[in-house]
C-alpha cells in the first residue's frame, strides 16, 4: 500500500506539472496570436483622422484584429517602421530614396492638401480673402522672410508684424509639401530660418498657435482646418487663398475655400496644383504581409476603406491608380 500511495502521489505531481506546462504553452500561443493581429500604426498627422475611421470600421468586420494608432509625424513614423517598432507608417510625402533603400515600401491611399493658415482676426483679413496670396509672396513670407508686416503683404500702411509658425518635427509631410509648393528645391529646413519663427510639433500645436495669435501665419493639413460643418476651432483658423494666376485678385475659379466640399472638388478636378495638393501613403518594412496586408487591401477596395474617404474630408485616388496600388501589393511590381 505504501508503494501504491507513492506512485499515486508521483503521478499526481507529474499531471500537475504537465497541466502548468500545457497552460503556459496555450497562454504563450494566445499571446503570440494576439500580437500578430495587433497592427501598430504611427506617422503623419495628416492621415490620422482617416486612419481612425478605417481602423474602427475594419475592427467591426474583423474583431480579432486590433490597432494601436498614434501620430508623431511622417518622419518619426518612417523611423519607427525601419526600426521594426511599428507595422504600418502613415507618410504624407514622397518617401526619400534612402528610406526606400533601407526597406520601406509604400502604396498611395488618398489625396489631400496643405495650406497656409491665418487667424480670422488677422489685421488685414478681408484684403487677404479678396486678393489671395501669390506663390512669390508666400516665398517672401516663409523662405526669404522679406515680407515682414501684414500691410506690406497687401499694400497698406498696417505695421502689424507677421509671426511665422513652422513645424519642428523632422521629416514632416506638411512642411515638405508646403516648402515644395514655394519652389521645388525648397525643403522643410528652409522655412522660417532667416528670422525668428515659432516651431510647433504637430498640426494641432501649430493650429493652436495661430488661433492664439492674430498676427500669426503657419500651414496645416486640410484635415485640421475643415470639418463636415465648416471650419474647425470655431472658425478662427482659416486657409489663406492662393492667387494662382498672380493678378492680385481671387478670381471665381480660384475661390474654392469656403468649405471642404468645394476644396475637395477643386483637388479632384485639378484646379489646385500639386503641390500643395498631394497623395497620402502607407508604408511597411519589407513586404505587405499577414494582417497588415489584408487591412491595406481592404483600405484600397471600393466596398472597403475607399467608401469612407470622401465623407471624411479626403479625396479618393483615380480608379486606375488604386488598381496599380493593389497590383503592387499582390505582385511586387510597381507600374
């Protein structure tokens, strides 16, 4: 009987150990599965509002897939992607050849634009809305910094200073787009360097700076200027109209800033040049695979993510461009 009890006790201990091991294996396996279905996203502020809508709708269809969506700027997003700390980077500019050389591959998913922004209480607001601002004048405000007062800009005696705001986060898509609009060889680092300027780390911070300063001028992604009901920040933040033909008046065909529907139509119909209009991209490190691949293909599908683009203030890409993006994911061949 003693041997029987010892044998039983030994069997019970072995069974207990096996139970712990099996439970541990199951727990680890479950954790790994969850990690594979967690898509970590970071990057451009410009695409964050659209991405939040996409992830919410996709999670409804695929509740096993979860998301962690952050926005720290396009440059930070690409750096995190190449360091394999995230799965998907939102990039609101062209990827640099050095980033592509390190393994970043991308597809385009939507269009939007970047605009100079001012305060509705600007001392010459009415004149700016009537005349618009030419590309050369923008260059003299942001790059050369030779237009230093608001009166100088519109041809009056107003001596209120122009306070220039810019983005401080490196590799910023909005900064790259706005700089290139003022001249194809200009870069983010050329904005605001010849006099004192105010650096802000993101769209919200920059917009808040302009809202708090009636003499300020900066630049923002359109998703942070407009919403479905009109202008954000209680209408205090406004886009600066571009006098495209330089005749010092805002002609009817140039005047499409009153709401985002008019502006989206202008982008779609080519009335607004590129830049400041541009495409929004999503990038991965290496290849589109697994849950991330499935999610991006859904974003590009007409009955998936593309159906939400217009209602959220972005402009859909042409259908042939969308087809090329899908083909690139599936074949690795970029047309």
